[in-house]
């Protein structure tokens, strides 16, 4: 979408270094280079030698992991080292709905979907779970039995800033990726989400991250391949090896390229970086938190996101719809005990936090306006309409800041 903002109003554009980064090598070369030089770990080929089976955890349809490139490379290397090994691909849906066959084909390509053993994790299927410990935050940890019973557990994913886990990737493949609903709820409880270190770009003293590290350790996550992608969803860097060390090095790299200094202002325009992260309101909350970091109190956040898949979570939608106000909902959430965490509570907690301080205008012509208004936001069918609404609220001379991709930007 092309947007126009008067020069007199435009204060600045917050743009990270990742968006336009051009990799020095091909995407395949970057992945193979990382696998040839693993961080803190033997090579993948050494790990699979002599093993009967391996499970590869990978992301679902909501994440732009370039699996069409990464998965064939992993499969080829594993089979070259151990032709007889049994391989299962476990889709880490976390708390999301199951991926459809079309979504899997879009992600992996027809050949992998038709030939490989693909298992879609279901966090609500108790029979498929096994208890492996108690999280540092106190909740029971249940993980997918397929991952726990394999000879070797590895994961692929990508690293970007994350609005409460600090960064995505690494340990996140396990929790929430292949965890039971009750374990995800414990990790995402009100107290953890409200913690000052549960923020974008922060790993140190982040209680949500600590739980996730524990989960990966209990699952015996032996090896990861995590990539970094630019605006075009192209791989610009890859990290492979130990699930902690390789992830930390990847996070340092992303942190360096993603950080931008805030420009406090009354109106902030932000996106979720396009498909697949802009397909529902649930995911759009991520971009809003980047805008929140530079928006003045009582300011306006204009979120541009297709939201063609609607709200993205029934509990997420209903709790906001039924609330008298965002602040009333926040007050209620803060009284909910860890063991009583509601489905999607973390997402409507963060959206309520944003809405308690700012007006949010959603720009989309692919989502029911009533649905958006039910969730205490304003709807605009075009950017011009949204900007006119914002100027009406904050004045014709109000300054505007644009964040090109709120999901991949750390505003400090």
C-alpha cells in the first residue's frame, strides 16, 4: 500500500537496517554455510549418525519461515548421513489453529507435503502430551509425545523481535510451539506478561524466556537452524547449532540491525510487515507494541493490516467485545491467577494495555468493521480516511511517525 502524508506533518520514518539488507550470498549458500559451521555443537550429520529417528519441529502458517529453502536442505543432509533414519516433521502450532493442507503446501511445496510424515501439533489434545517437568514460573510442563520419544529432536525457525519473549526462534519452537494448552497459559499468565522485562528485544531477566529455555532443555532440543529474513522474506543470515548458543548469537545479530531510536509523537503509523503476520487482529497486536513505544500518551496508532482472517482467536475477540473498556479488562486480567489463565489472555492483555493509553485505527478493506469496533478500535477502509480521523483527534498540525514494519523493529 502506498500512503501519502503531508511533509509538514511527517516527523520521520523509523526503519530498521534489516528491511533493505542485501545478503552477500544466495539463501541456500547462507543456510549451508551455517550448517557447515555450527555454533557450540557437532554438525547435524554427526548428530543423526546411528539414530533410528529424528523429529524436526517447524513453524506453522502464521510464521514466514522460508521452509521451501531450509527444509529440503535439512532433509537432504540428514538422509545423506543416515539413509535409513525415520524423519517426522512436527508443525509447532502453539495455541493456534491447525494449518490447512493448502497452507502447508504454500510453506513447504507440494513434494514435501506429499512425501514426508507431517504431524500437526494440537495443544488441546491431552492424549498426545507427556509431562516433563515444572516450569520455573510454576506451571506443569506438558510437551508433544512425538518430540519427547524421538532419538533426536531438532528445530528450524527464524529470529525476529518478539513483543513479550524478547526474540522469536530457538527455544520458542518448544514452548509454546509443541506445548500443551495449560503449559502455554502458565507461561503466558498475567503476571509474566506484565513483567517489565517481558518486552521486545529483552532476554535478560525475562521470565517468559526463562520458562522457554527450561522447556527446550527438558525436551532435549539438540540442534537448531534459525534464519533471519528481510522485508522480502529472503534469508539474509543463518545460525545453526546448540539451541541456546546459536540462538543467542542470532539474537545479537537481529538486535544490532533492528534497533531504532524513538521519535515521540501524537500519531504513529505502523504495519505488521505484510503476509502472513497481518492476516488477523491477533497478530497485528505485535506491530502495535512497536508503535506504543514511540506514541505519546493519548496518541493515535494507525495499524495497517489486512486482517482477512478476522480476529484470530475467539477468546481474544469475546473478552474484548464484552469489556466495558480496555482499562476495565486490564484490571480484571491482573486479578487472574496463573492456573486460571484464559485462552488468548496474553494477547487481549497487551491489546488492552495499548488501548488504555491510545486510540487505535485499523486500516483494512478485508475485515468486518463491526468486528474491529467491537474490540474497542476504530475502523478505516483506507489510509487517507484513517489519517483524517487521526488529525481530527489530534489536530491538523499533529506530527506523524511511520514504522515500516513494527514486527521486525525494536524501538528504544
